C-alpha cells in the first residue's frame, strides 16, 4: 500500500510534464516556471530547515564515543572515533559523511557458516549507500557542463575517468550504472528484509522511485533517445543568466527529467532527505569528547530546587553527632 | 507477540496445527499488553509528592484508567514543543532518520526477544509518529502513510512500556550513520511521561531517597557510618590492616564519591573495600561524604532537571569541605552524568584545582575543567608509575573476563585503563568476542532503572546477548569471574549470570586490586577479600 | 529402508522447515533476523535454535542418548522461558517436528513396518517433550527464585548493616560446645 502510493505518485509526476508538453505545449511552464519555483523552494526550504535546527541549542555535549578516550599520555587515544579536538571532530565527520564510517561498522562480524544474502545485506547496505551517494554526486557534477561555457577542465577529467571503460557510443558512464543499480538494490532490500519493510513508509519509497525515475530518464536521453543537447544547454544557460527562453524541439523526455529533478529539489527540504544537512548537526557525532577538559555552556541552564547541606544537617544533626560526624551548627 | 491463550488451542489435535504467523498488522495497530513481569511498578504517590513532581496518585500500568490529568494531551504536546526548542538532538533526531535499518538488530532487547518495537528505529518512531502528526506539515497531510499518528492514551501506554524497556545503553547510536541516539529519545520520552506522573517506583524512590538523605537507599548518616565499620572490620579480619577513613572532613585534599551500592550491596562491597585499602595504603588525604554519599544519579532516568537537582550536591559538598578535586568510583551511569552533564549543569568548578595525583605528580589534563577523575584513571597511573606493590598471583584462582559497561564505553571511551589495571593485578584474563565488547558492548539489560525484580523476565531476555558471550569464554577458557566497573552491573549481572552461566561470579575492578595489593603491615593473606580461600583446595576444580 | 535412514536423507530439508516453524513463533519480523544473522553473538537465539534442532535430529538419527538431547533442549527451553510465550507454546517446538515428519515422510510411512518405527520414534520425541516441560518449569521457578533472592539479599543486608541480626561465627564458643556435645552422644 505504502509502496503503491509512492509508485503512483512518481508516475503522476512523470505524466504531468508529458501531458503538459505533448498536448498543451506548456514548454515554458515546465522549462522555466517549474525549475525556478523548485529552486526557490529548495533554497528557502533548506535554509528554513537549517535555521530551525540551528535555533535549537545544544544544551549538553553528548558525543557517542566509539574508541579510547584521551586520558593518560601513555594510553593511545582513538582520535577519530573518540576525538577530543576540533581537528579530530573534523576527521570523524569526514569519515562519517564521505565514507559512512558508522554504517561500515555493521560489516565487521565473523560468519557462523557461509554468507547468506540477507546477512550480507549489512555489508551490502554500506556498499550500496556509498555507490549511490558518490554516483549521485559525480553525476551532479558532470551536469555542470550544461551550466558553464567553456566547460571547466575538471569536468572533462571527471568524465574521462567516469567513462574509462570506453564501452559503447556514447561512452558509458560507470556512475550511471552504479546509481541505478544502487537505487534498485536499496529498494529491493527495503521490501525483501522484513525488519526494514516493517518500518518503511511512503516517504521511504517515494524518493527511491523518484531518483530512479530521474536516473532512468537521464540514461534514456543519453544512450537511447538522444535529445537536442544544444537546445538543452541553451535552456539551462538561459535559466542561469535569468534570461530564460525555451528552444524548440527539445523533446518531452527532457521535460520529464527536468520535472522530476524539480520535484526532488522542491521535496527535499521537507523530507528525510534533509539528512544530508542533518548529519552535520548530530550532537553525538559533531562534538569533541573533551567534556572534562572544556566546560560546555547550556544557554538555558536554569536554577533548580536542591536539597542543601544545611537542610540535610537539620534533618540529621543529632544522628550525625551521635556517631561523631562533624556538623556545621552545634 | 501472541500470548492470548484461547482454551481451544489446547485441544490435543490442534496443538500441532496452530498457525504461528502472528497477524500481519501495522505496528501502530498493536497496542501494548501489560503482562506481569514485563513492566515496573508505578511510582508511589508519596515519592512524587516529596519531589514536587506532577500527578501523584495510586495506579497501575495494568489498569484501564491511568488517571491522567484532564489536559494530558496539551501537557504532552506543549512538553514536546518545549523540548524540540531546547534540544537540537531531539529535533534533529526526529527529522533525519532514513529508516535504513542499520540499528534494527543492535538492541539487546530485540535480539533476545524479537519484539519489533524494541528495534531502536521503531522505539524512536513511537514518538516520531506523534511528532510528525502534530508538528510537521507532511505528517498532518499524509497521516499514516507518512508514519504520522495522533496522540491517544494508548500511545502514552506504549511509551511507558517501551521507554522503560530501553536501558539507554547507546549501542544503536554507534551503528547509526547519523548518530541518532535512542538514549536521547528515551530520555525525552521519560521526561514527557514524568509530566503526567507516569513514573516507575524503582527509579523515583531512589531519586526521592537520594534527594533527602544523599543516597539511593535512604541510608541515614549514622547508619552509613555503621556500614563502613563492618567493611573495615572485614578488611582487618582478612588482611590484618586497620583502616580509619574520615567522613565529612573539611580540608581534605580529595573528595571521594561512589555509588551507594558499593558500600551496601553484594558484591559491590568488595570493590568498596578495594577503594578503602588502596587509599589507606597510599596514605591519601581524602574524605567520604555522607551528604554526597551517592555517585549514582537516577535523575538521569527521570528528567534533565532531576539530574541537575541530584547532581548539585557533589560540587556543593566539594566546595563546603574545601577539597581540591574529586575522585569518582566505579559506576556506569554516574560517569555519564559526571562526564557529560555535571560541569555544564552545576559548574564551573572554579573553586577546585586541576587534579594532580599527590602520589605520582601526574596532572590529569583530561579532567582539568570538571576536576573529577575516574578511579581507573587514577589507579592505572599509580601502577604505571610503580607506586603499588602487587601480587597478581593472589587472583590466580580467578579466570577473568571484562564487561565494558555501556556508559564508560560509549559516553567516555574509558576502555584501556580498566584493562591495564586488570592485566596488572591478575594473570588470567580473557576477552569476550570482539562484537560484544568495547564500544560494541552488550548491556546488562538492567540499566536505566530497569534493574528491579518485577522485570526479571525482561532482564533475563535482554541480558541474553551479554550472557551468551560470557558463556562462550566460560566454555572456552574456563572463565569464572566477570569483571565490570559499574554498580548496576554488579547487581544485575550477578543475577543474569545466575540464570545463564551459574559458574561465573561478578566482581569490580578494585576488588581484584584489593586482592593483589600488598599492604604495609598486612598479615599473611590466606583468604581473598570475600573471605574465601585464596588458593583452591586440592581436588576441588573450579575450572572446567 | 529404515526410518532413520530416510530421516537422515531428508535431514537438511527437515531442519530447514523446522527452523522456519520455530522462527515463525516469534513476532512479525524477528524470523528473518533469527534465520539470516549468522553471527553467534549477534544472534544468540537463532544460534541456539539451530544448535538444538540439529542435536535433536542427530540423536534421533544416530540413536544417541536421551541425555544428550536433553542437554540441548534444556538450553533452548531456558531461552524460551524468558520470552513472551505461554507455557504450551514455549515447549511445543517438538510437536512441530512430529507434524513435519508426518508431512514430509507421508509416502514413506505407508511402507511396510515403517509406521511401527515411526510410533517408536514418536514416543521418544514425547519423552523429550516431557523433559522440556520439566526444564521449562525449572527455569520459570528459577526466575522467581532470582526475584526472591534479590529481594531477600537486600532486606538481609539492611538488617545486617543495621546490626539487627545475630550471626553465628565459626569460632563461636557456643558452636564448639554443640559440636562436642554431639560427639559425646556418639
């Protein structure tokens, strides 16, 4: 049911631009208004969410320590899993954000007898997550060739590396394959492992379908139904220069692709995909375990009722004196 | 879990034909069932009243009517809003979970029992669903499809059941790619329940006792001194050394704070004897306090405010007595508070000095702000500097393994110090499997206020992963002692071992130190600190 | 062919199905976890199930002793006793085996003399059920004993610490006197 709702939603998102372009000729709506709106929603939404998080203070320093603390000089500290300095925290965050350190921990277990699909899934999860996120990033960067004249050197390098297999014409990009495969794996995993299926929501399936749709339309455009790339670049450059115009004959497939991307951008700030920003805000990861070295300030620290020593002594003075415990007031 | 027992199920012919597949219901549609043995008795009204906490009353979780205040819904929603605004952790953790399932099988309660709501992700979802339903646009529009739900009395019951089935051990947080910490979620859940007076007595009574008398058990100062007399008699009996510690002494250099279970409960008392002997042998200028006679802080299992209310005594007493710095004994959750909360809540401790060991001259740089040093840091430093005369052979009848207690491991990272001490005071040390120790250590299943007898079944179930690893080293290496540095562990692991691995007894680190410590003027040691023969009698084989 | 030979041939399939049936007695998504997490320490319950059913089948096939089977059954029932099961469900996993054999060996059981062998084996399984039931009760009693002990230890310590109890010491003169008295009686 949840899966179906997500799937149909994405189908609808595909249908809207297709119908709009094919039958209503609304190319300026889908080529100009929607992308602008999506970008505006994305930026405002993203900033709003970040500000909302940032406005809640971090009252306590609560890192989860995953290694030896800094203590006596002759005991070797684990500076990355239990950092005590800013450098260490940066290192920990880099490992976390770029290499999914915590997720990787899952893979380190000995096997009882032979690997099995679902067990190995914890290792595969890390691999698929890495493949997915990195491919996505590289593909995103590759798209910058549409945004810039002349195409920057590093993008050409990246494309060459990505296409180093030299298969097919046009050259097959590895990341294209990886992205689709990883999304597919993440989806299959979500329905195949009962624990994960049990906790999955529409908002878990939807982005998977959406991103798969984006990837698929992109791949179709590149390898199978070529679109008018010159036109596309003209459109994109126009959008960037704030002088939008829509060249003719771009093809509806491109508009579907663009619309899905717009949908993703607009959806992102309001979804779990905000984890891309949120991971930087996680107090169990982004704080140094220097609790006893540097005092952490709680901005809303307020006075509380306490049972003072004077009250305590009043309660027990005679009993204390009877066993020779020193008292303040005789 | 299916536990309704229809009489027809027991008809002979049908017994083998029962379809065991439980109905495939969404978790939101499976309300909790309070069966005896799976919940903790509610907080007594007098304790709540004494602490000034809301809604004191007579009630039971098994009752249909929990006697919640009329405006309970507003209380919870306002309470949630307040906490979302005050704790970034809470807000971020509510927002960023992608339900990847990496945490699903990391909780000892899930591993031992299989209840899906014991998967950390779902435990968080219990409260996240209410957050979505009331605080997010997507949740309000999409409702259940997006995992959102309204707030009902059944939700409150579910929270009570599952937030008191979490030991705040933070194991899941180690594996989460975003560091989402279920302990933080559970703490919020319990704070919210506290607003409605839905507390458990096993937590609230120690809190009330601690508030008034300074310790969880409500031991009054004169009785506390008596207890020490008995420990001192036992020490003299077994070592020939007479020790005279001081209490509430002004002008001492160091204040020593440890959980009260150390001087009251078996087997903690032997660890306590270890502290007494060690400090005596060093001639340390230190004092105990009857006012700050509790290192533990069950406020941690109630609310942030309660942590602060109880913890305030430590610095207040240090200031009153005019000590220079503080040493803390072997305890788990106590150190979570001392390490991660005390300085922020009740500091700055500018009236104290940076801790320097008077014996070795070592400056404890890592405690320069809080001014409180963990006893294993202190002792490891002594051993490293050859300040102790040790005879590890006295622990030879013990074959030892070490349980990393959750909080020292995952809230401090104090992993090597205890191991260094153990390896210096005994000869037979064996590690448990890698994925059950250090930052991946399994909880005793009795922490965070769950260690009461009415929870026995849940405790044995949740403690199974820990016990299973102990059993492994017991079978493989003949391990007969489980060492730990946590007062709750010493109590709950003892019971856990009795059920799962009865040959293994539980011990604190400084009990081992006490056995190995060669003291000035001691008599020939024939018994260990428990009064048991130091060497195995011939023909008696404790080691399998 | 004898029944044990047939069972031996079908061992893998019986074990697999038996495991699934037992795993299915756990809540919604636990079965797949029990089955697929192969690490002994990450999944002690699944490991115990596997160990137990293998041992039981092994005993039946190789005509091992009841005692050996009992050892494993005891360990498994120890686990079931602290999980959310009614008493009948906690020990019914051996009935699952019986049913499985009836289903899996349906055709073979028609053969001559086979049914008698099955009846023999069945009564053996029945004995195991009874043994499991005893284990179950033992562990349930243990739980209550532990409860009482925790409570008693606490109360006793309190009295002792408060100097309210009187304890006989080994070197108590009264104790020695009693001993010598009893010697005299001899």
